[in-house]
C-alpha cells in the first residue's frame, strides 16, 4: 500500500481533490492511478513500493523510491 500526501507549497495545508498517479520505472508496472486526494490531501494506492515518479494533475511532483506515506 502506498499513500501519497499532497500539500500546498505556499500554505503547507492538505490539497483536496487533486488528481494523483504513479509511474513506476520498468515496462512491467507502468502508470497506476488517477486517484483523487481526500480532505487530508491523501490518495491511496494498492501497489507495492518501487522506483518511479508521482504526478499531481499531470505534472511531476516527485521522482525516486515510492513507498509508505
């Protein structure tokens, strides 16, 4: 299980209703998602950890190892 937490950079508050997807490295896993953040700014994915990128509203927000929260 991977949970992505999205916060507004300018306020530090949770970002609600933002579209999140994960693109894992390697051709076997691909892009997972289009989950939306809840009122806590969290989007939950039922996937195993791995290396890749997190996209928020289509823009790369993080690149590296993805696991946990």
